């Protein structure tokens, strides 16, 4: 079983942008943070993503699926009107997966 640090490095997520380079509350931008906030505060959506995530084999696969789902469901904007264009979907999926301890084992190698 991989440690969190090994998993982040393997996924290419071990490099955080320096402060002042557009980082917003721990995310690369406000739109990414806001999208993640909506996902984690909507039980129905969180459950749908959780069910699908169990079948995904990588963060990238999960990111692509979340992007397709939300672009369709929200018609290119979050429920509060923020554009989904600048969202870093890999960051959204990686943060979700990390919080739910997915992809830490050899399945992602």
C-alpha cells in the first residue's frame, strides 16, 4: 500500500504552486475551489461521484468523468454562476480521491 505522499507524487500532484501565483484557499484558482465546495456540500452529487469513483482506475479517469457530469448537469456554470471553464478537474478529482482514500494501492501503479 502506498503512502499519501507516494500517491501524490505518482499522480504528479506533489508540486503545489507558490503562494501568490493564483492559489485560492489551497486550490489553484477560485473556480476549482468553488466547484469542489459544491461537490462536497451536495450529498446527492457526492454520492453519485463516490459510486463512480469506485469503478475508476485513476485520478485522470475520475477527473474526466466529473468534468463531463458537471458540464452537462450545471450547463457550464456552478449553481451560483461561476464558470466551469477555468476549473482544474484533475485537482478536483485528486482532492476528492485523497479525502476518500482512493487510488492509494497498487491499482493506480
